[in-house]
């Protein structure tokens, strides 16, 4: 019985999250996130998700990249929905989405720096980040 109650609570909670989220914003944001995944050469990451969170405070967006499993979770809150309502703010919102995705490229370095990684592991992660930016800049230069 306890597992049935727990399952029911999870289903209700997910339903509430969907109701509070903004589907128009999510469609718009996913279009841009798909583009940024391609531009930043993040196609090798297994998945990304965009989730509404009602505990964002004043934060517009946050990103959590689960390295080494390569899962990306971008969260947005009420302030992002409010900003989305004003078309003049869309450029700033796109910038914020891109900013969060750039964190994904560099998060491996942060993860290794916070652990007891070897110099070679950190150097390898730095080289990966440099290669990401080389690809990105190469695309921009060749366009």
C-alpha cells in the first residue's frame, strides 16, 4: 500500500509540475537548445531535458550536467516564463540558455578539479574543452 501511495504522489507531483510549466516557452527553448547542442558539439551527450522548477528563487535558468553519464538538465522558473512573455527580452533569454549550455562544456573540468584527479586527467579535460571551442570557432570562421 505504501508503494501505491508513493507512486500516486509522484504522478500527482509530475502533473502539478506540468501545469505550472509553460509549454510555449518549452517549445521555444527546446528549439534553441537543440541548436546550441549542435553548435557546441554536444551531440555525444546521451540526453538533455528542460524542466520547470518552482524553487528557482530569482534565478532565470540553471543547468546540471551529469558527468560522466552525459545527461543535461536545464531548469527554468517563473522569472524565465515572465521574461518569455516580453518579446523584447527574447535575445537575453537566448543568451542565458546558451550560457547554461556552455557550462556543460566546462563542467568536466570543474568535476575533476573538485575530485582527486591526476594532472593528466585534468589536462585531458582541458584539451577536450579546447577542442570544443576550436570546433565552435572553426564553424563561425568558416560560415
